[in-house]
C-alpha cells in the first residue's frame, strides 16, 4: 500500500507541536491501523543470544568496542538455552520470539546453534520465529527459512543521508543487500530504525519513505535510550508527545506494515505509551531488551486490551502447531510444564538466566575513538 500522505504533508505534520493537533493526528493514524488490522496485535519478545564485544562502531550501542559503557557479555547460547527463553516468552503471552546476536554476522558454529535453536522453538512452542543476526547471504537466509524462521530483522537504523553519523563500519548498502537476500529466500522482513540520534525532522521523514520503498512486513521503531559512554550518550530523551506524533506520521507513510515500539519506549514515553499505541502500533517488544530493562508483560497486554485490542495468540505455521490455550496446555498436548507452572518457575528464577553466566565488561582501557563520518 502506498503512503497516505506526501513528503510535503509529512514535513508539515512534523512541525506541529500543539497537543490537540497531535491528538487529532493520532485519531487519524488509529483509523488507518484499525482499517488495515482490525483488533489484532503482534507482540514479540527477544533473547540476547550473543552479547558484548562487538567490533562495529554503531554510535547508539553499548556493546560496541568503541563505547566506554559497561555491557553484559556472553558467548553464543546453546540451542537448549534459546528454547528455555522461548518458553518463558510464550508463558508471558508473546506471539513471536526473536533470536538476536551482536556483530555483522555469525561464524559457522554460532549460525548452526541459531538453526538448531529455531528448530527446537518451532517444535516445542506455538511461537512465531524471528532472527536478527547481522548480514547474511541468500543461502544463509534460505537455511533459516528451512529451519523454521519466518521473519528476519535487519534495521536501516536511520535515513540514508544521516547514516554515516550512525556507523562507519557497517555500511548502509550492506544492510540493503541483506534485506534483499532475506526477500529472495522467501522470508518476511522486519526493518526499522532509531529516532533521536541527532537526525533532523526531514531526515526522519526520509527514513520513513525509504522504509516504505522496502515494503517491510514489520517496522520496529526504537527510541534512543542514551547510554553513558556511547557516541549518542549525552543526548536528552525525546518529549513523549513528539514520540507519539512521529509514530503517527510513520503509520500514515507506511500504512500496511506491522508497527511495534521496541527499545527506549519506557524511558521516552512513560505514561503516554497507551497514546502511542493509538498512534498506530500493532504491538511492542515485550520484556527486556538487549542491554536494558523493559515493562512487565502483563502491563503491556493490559495496555492493548484497554484499547479494545485482542492480545490472544494467533495461529502458527510451525512444525508442530498447537491451538491457543491461554489457561494452560491441554492434557497430553505437551510434554512440558503447564503455563501456570512456567510463570511461577520464571518468577522463582528457575529458568536459565544469562545474568548468572555472563560477565559485565568494565573496560579498563580507553576504547578507540569513534571513526569520523566521511
């Protein structure tokens, strides 16, 4: 579906600051969201399957070796550990589960673990499967599809014109090549970016129209959560009403994509999160993020239900699909623990917790300076 507003109209909307005007814009975006998706939702959760020690210079990321920020570090999880996190996500009410790793790509050994982890999640849960593992070839994307991955996440991060300020070691063109490879393999795409990296309002609109041309299935919107020691660590948080306004503008530019808010939504929006949902969201990233904490899953579900949206789990096309059964597994339907016990076990800390097996890297040596944009 083409954009519902022109570039010039988007520029005009980007200038508004009156709250009544923003509220009217929200209602417009809400109608678009309801017309395209009804009351359905798409709630996802992630696992930081490989953390820390990234060689790239992305200015927003605490995992970069160029950042002075302390960051958790652990090697690639084993497939069984990935499954444990997926089961916890399912117990919390997520619809889909994303395996995320740092860096531009994975070694053969680590990639094999992602494939096996995907097979386990497909076999033993009713979750849809996503992966975010950096650059990849069409052949690797095909292997992901055959293992059971349905959607691949790979952000453009910012507008092409501003991107050199965001990263010099991960090229924008390389990101586009990976997105093309994912499409060639027949997978859905999840492509978005981060607001408040220092880009201008015009560049935000550029990014939205660039995303529209890519026609992603899903658009995750992240809001910078400034981390001390990173390139963008001294930036202030966005004004909550500005966030709501930009979510609505993006919805009007990309009307047919699934929208979700991810990193930084709690810090930047606070009590205005429900209004951001009305501005056009299909879902949020539930639970914790890569290196920061998020909201409680039950609070997220309630936020959507209060707006009359349906957070029930949707049909799966995995290798062992099961009907939704929100009160617990049907007798004999699963060899695993009933949902109530899963939630209790999670609360008691019985799930594998990477925090107990990782080390927080305190960088004693001053990291190299961020490379200058060309």
